[in-house]
């Protein structure tokens, strides 16, 4: 089933065979990969595990995702890029996204010469299921990208809606769950992969796990897609320091849970504070680690906060999000300084 969806050059790809991918077992002397015999820090003179085996086993132990269904990317961006190159033919195929959504899907499609079909959300910022099903029938996208919790709105889409779209889509459906850890009672689409092997889920260690600088995205798919991804990715795509940072983050799960709880509390507090400001028009409910709100003049507020040394995100260019600002939840001290600045602007 999956094989027929792949680009033929990917289906017939003979992967690069690196020195470390050919080796298994234990050894004391490594003279196979033209590495330096000495490094500036422990083990840095050696190439990293090309398959991130230890990290994936730890992810399986802590997060519950089977290691034969996971692969690690240099951030979720690398995974998104590779999925498009694996399944969508340049100059012929298209992908489909809901709008507003994370902009990288469209950027990587454009880089690969793949058209993008935008399906606007409903007025309540939910998935327009009827419109998406019609676009699937008419445009036949090779990949449908769904971001839940959505960036930039913070809204979670019901798993039943995602299942309906994925089941109707004969191509690949990718559900980006980067902010899932911050959502209360979240139902992951991972549970639907067994019934629909065309479904792919993305997770990340950049948000709740606090390892954005390590660039660690997680692909979760049926084993068939996982194996093809392992063939198509660069041989050493995840550096050793990043793999070690990922291990530290995943193993420190109690600290992660405490940080998530604090983030949720501050998210609720910030939403309440923003609602109390006299110039706030609307605060959008959020299940992510950010809050989106609408003001009369987002550009003016953005510039004012920048002048105070506070960087937020103006999302006004997105459809249905005119004059909106997205604020990431920061530390208690950062939130206090933000609130002081927002109060001064209102005065």
C-alpha cells in the first residue's frame, strides 16, 4: 500500500551505506570511518549512531512509541522536508494544509516544486471537514498536513475529525503534534496508525522537553514508512551532542512534567490577564505553550514591546488572524516583565 505512494526514485533508492550502519556488535578499536583518533571532547571524534538507537529506545520506554515505528530527524523540519520528497513529485503533485497553520509545510513544498492547496479553517477556527474532503477528491494531494494543537491558534482538533480526513485521503496524512504535551486530555493520532498505515505523526523534543537547540524531531509511523525514511535521510543527520541532549531530556521526565504543569498554569494566568486589558478584543483558547490574542493595532503593540526588549510574534498576516499577537509562555520573571509592559501600553 505504502510502496505505491512513494516517488519511484525513492522506492528504488539504494541508501548510502555508512561505516557505522554496516557495523553491529561491540568493539574497542574503530579504524573504519576515517575519523580522527583524538577529539576535543569525549567521543566527539567519532561519527554518531546514524539510527539514534539509544535515544529511540529511551523514547519507547518513556513516551511509549515503539522503536520500530520511530525515526529521529534534525528537527521536525527535516522530517517534513523528507516526507514531501519521499511522496510528492515535483511539478506534478500537491500537498494540502489547513490555514492558518505552521508555515514550514508550504515552504518545503515550494522548495521541492510541489503545489500547495490551502483550505481555510471555519470561522470558529476548527477544521472545515467538508471543504477538506472536497479538496481531497478534487486535488488528490499526496500529503495532507494537519497541525494539532494548531500553531498559531492553539486549538486541538478532535481525533474523530482527523480520522475522518485520514481515512478519506488515499495519500499520506501527517499530524503534527508538536504541542501535544501541553494539551489537557490530549488524544494522539498515534492510536490510529494501526488502523490506517498512511497516517504519520510528528512529535518533538523542542517544546515540553526543553531541547529546541538540539533539533530533535520524532517521526512515528507504520514500520514500512519508517524503513523508507531511514533509507532517505542523510547518514548522520543527528549530531552526537544532540542525541545526548535528547537522552538527558527524555530521562528527566519528572522535570519535564513539572515544567509542563507550570507552563499550563502560566498560560491560564496570562489568558486571564490579557482578557482584563482594556484594549484586548479577543483571547483565543489555547492548548499549547503560547496564547494568541487580538488587539486594535498589532503592529503598534509589536513595535512597542520590541522597544522594551520583548520579542513576541505578530500573526496578522495569517487569514482570519488580523491584528493578532502570539505570546510564548516564559519564565515567571519574563511573564512579570511582559505584564508590566502591557499595562504601561494600555495607560
